[in-house]
C-alpha cells in the first residue's frame, strides 16, 4: 500500500504502528480487531455503519 500511495502521490508515506502524531493519516485495520479503529468508533470520530462488514472502504 505504501508503494501504491507513492506511485499516485509522489510521496512516500511513513508507516506508524502506534500513536499517530500527524493531522492526516490512512489507518488500515479491521473493526473489532484494531484497538485504534475501535477507539475512534467509540469516540464518534468514525461511523462504524459506514465501514463495518465491507472489504475496502473509508469513514
């Protein structure tokens, strides 16, 4: 995915596994299996109905 983003944007994104300090981020994970995604859902920052049970999506 990092290479795909680079090909499209010309920018090599940094891969982070932990706390995100950036204002904009692409978060990859699965609801119910990613503590970060589950936290964002519980805080109302991501609408779970828009992303649950879908293969590739964004919220």
